[in-house]
């Protein structure tokens, strides 16, 4: 079975900039953009940051998890670029078939995330309020072990450092039944 690298964090953290650089350095690899699953909705779509989008978001997340699991079972290293909050991760990984997973959290300053989101001007995730709330959620989760230092570094440099950290097991999510990692 292949492995899974989940590149996550709040909107504007740099996930979609970094993820392709990781996927390009792995062989075989697949890049799965989580936003794509939400973009499939045509009529009746609800902006994903609104509370009434919960069911829609859950369907998209389940489809994404099944997709990454399918590629991982085909012995590909899958790089998933999307928001997978820590409290959602166990269920999401179960849906994916519990591949060996590395959880990479990008958490640059909230103001930088907001600046990037506002620059999107009308496409994708554009809610400043939701961006700040999600940043606060990730910051409050006690994810120090998974948070990438200097997430604002150039993507190529960051990809090199991350792949070294992943190879060392620094971002590995314990498998079901494994003891929790120290630190």
C-alpha cells in the first residue's frame, strides 16, 4: 500500500502552493486537491464556510477520502491538499482505508492567511471571518508535532525540508491501536 501525505491548515496557509512541489518529488505520486470535490457541486451549492454547508462538506470529504484511499491501495504516494481538521482526521482516515499517513499542518500567521484569501477576489474560499476562525481552531488543537516551521518559506525549499521530516517519521499519524507519539 502507498502512503498518504495530508497537507492541511486554514484557507490561505499555502497548501495548494506546496502540495504540487511534494507530489513532483515522489514516484509514483498522485496529487488530490480537496477543493476539487467541493467544486463539483453545480446547482444548490452552498459556500463551504457557511454552517448550512455541513452536509455538502461531509459528502465532499468522504469522496476525497475514498479517492485518496483508492490511489494509496494502488501503491501510489498520495499528496492530499485540503482542510482536514484534527477532530475529523480519524474518521477521514478510516474512510480512506487507514493508509500510512503523514499529517502536515501549515499555520502561517492568521493575517497572512487572510491577506491571501482576500486576494483571491471571488474564486474559492473568500471568507475572512471563516479563515480567522479556522486558523484559531488549528492553532488551539495542540498540533505542535505536525505544524511546519517557517511555513512562509519558498515552496521548493519547504518541500525539501518536509520530505526529510516525513522520511524521519516526524509527521506520521499513529495507526489505529498504536501508542500516541511523544512530544
